[in-house]
C-alpha cells in the first residue's frame, strides 16, 4: 500500500479575535526601502492560530497579464479601491500602507497606472479583484506563484485562501514592522500543517550564482520547477500493460506495491532554471490528476512519480527486485536517455524534437546524501559530490532520500545554478 499522506483537512478551531478592533492605519509612517528591511528570516515560525472559515467562492477564471517591471509608472489616487483597502494611508511617492481592522499589517504597496495591479513591497506583484462581498474580501492573482488568493478584512490578512493549493494559508510576517516575509515568502499551510515557501522553486526563485542556497521545502504535490516536459512516459518508455517489465522493472497494480517503498529526489536545471520532473512517469494509462497527484492508472512500474515535485518513488512487490534502482532504469521506464561526452561534458537528457524542450548542452551532475537519521525533516545537500565526467550517469544508484541534480547549460558562457538543498516535510 502507499505511504503517501492523506490530505485530511486539519480541524480548525474557532478564533475569537475576529471582532474589528480597529487600531487605525498610522498616519505619519515613513516610506521604507523596498525589501531592504526584511531580508532574512522572521524571528520565529510559530504555528499560527487556526481560524474557522468557509472556502470562498471561486476566483475569476482569467489569468492576468504580468505587469512590466517598471513600478510606480503613475499613481491613481482618484481611483476607487476595493473595500478591502479601506483605511489605507497614502505615504509619499505613491506608496500606501494598510493595517487590517484588528491591527495586522497588510503592509506597503503602490498601485500601477491600472489600479487592478499593485506592487506589494514584500509579496511582489498582485492583480486585484474586488470580491464585493460583505467581508471586505479581495482576490489577488499572485504573479510569483501564479495562484489566485482570497483574503478579507474579517479573517483577516495574513490569513488567505490559496485556490491552487486548496488550502488556507498564513503568510508569515517579517521581523521588520509592517512587513511580510519576502524572498523567500514563508507560509503556514493549514491543510498539510506545514511551513512552506512559495514559490518553492522555479524561475522566480532560482539564484544563478555560487552563493549558498537556502533550504527549500519539499512535500508531496507541490511542483518544483517550471513546467516544460510532458507528463507520463514517452512512447519508448514503459506504457504497460500490467505484468510487463522494462529493464527488470515490472508494472503492477499500485495497491500491490509497497512491500518496499523508498523515495529520492531528482532536480533538473536548465540554464539556471529548475525544470519540473513530470508526473506519472512509470504509470501506464494514468488516471486524472487529483489534488496535484496521479494515484490511479492501469499499473505502476516499481519506479514512478506521482506528481511534479521531483520525488521518485521506488516501490516493489514482495519478492520483486529490491531498490535502490539505477538512473538507467528510471530513464528506461520514462523513455528517456541521458548522454554525456566525458571530455566535453556535452550531452542531453530528454531527447525531444521540440528544440525548446531539448535539454542538451554541457551537463554537470551532483549527488548528495540526506541527513535526518530517520527523523524529520530530511535535509538533502550534505556530502555533495560532483559525479566524475568519466562516470556514465545511467549507472548512478538512486538511494533513499538522495538528491541527484542534473544541470544543463546551453548558454555561452555556461550558466550554472547552485545545487538546491531541500527539507523533506511530512513522512516521505
Ligand atoms: Zn506510488
């Protein structure tokens, strides 16, 4: 049986602090330097108080255009702002500051010339849609995560509902007064009872430098990296039917698996941008995605993915070949190849005809162990080793809680990102 966590809804406790105790917006606040005062982590990551709320109505169904990077093009002080912003205080230079009625800071922001867009000093660009409800509700399209959020004056912010995650979140404030965490933004996810950053990885959060990376949180169903590669196995990979094998890896009903069950993680990085490992690798005729995960299909090979986190599941039946399996077997099930010339490091993984998807260039590969000693969370990134050029990547063993990072640089000069470190949340 699967060890995947159930997504049981956390029991929420009624909060008694919903009475508006309006502490006002504070009138003579100076305009702070953008993002300068809230670098680093907040003073603590305490679990926030639960609140009992109904799931808000669905957000707008469109995806706003990303605004240009030029902020404060102009201000629209005469425009009518949604009721959510009642009490906002205009500072200098077109910057506004808002406290919620109970005193929670919404923070500093400015409107673009189209007042549907705000630039929030900590959260970044948000597209604003008035929910026009009795709670002073507002929808935000969060450009950093491409998620729609809802919050209102009565929950109030920093509680927000994330429609992509289907979860109530608490957006952690920063230690600097009036600020939220930024770069990375920290959230408490009440659905999974976990602290997370968002976006977890991907173009918005990858730093192309040799700087030491910060830990990224990883847990089931949260996509790591940008979508580029199609889901599932390619036509040359394992596509069933049930009972057939690819490179010694058999396809069995998922319910029959789990006699042995370990996880490890693969990160693909192209020119400094993390590319999501597809979901439904090793799933024959996958069923529909539910809750960000593929849990049904005609059969599951003993090595497979359920989601786009990069987590690789190795599960076999009693008497089946025991993990760890090899990179070669993952690639054969996926229907992919990895090649690398030992002298030039030129090579490819994922041989698509579409040049925008062809991961071809100079390849560096790193492995690192997990720590944690059976505890939680595991943290990958210790004992970081670059795989020698003379080693055939296909021969790498995929060990429990190991991180394997495959970087491809197609640019001149080469563009490399630091090898990410992950904290594994939950019982992975
Ligand atoms: Zn599985």
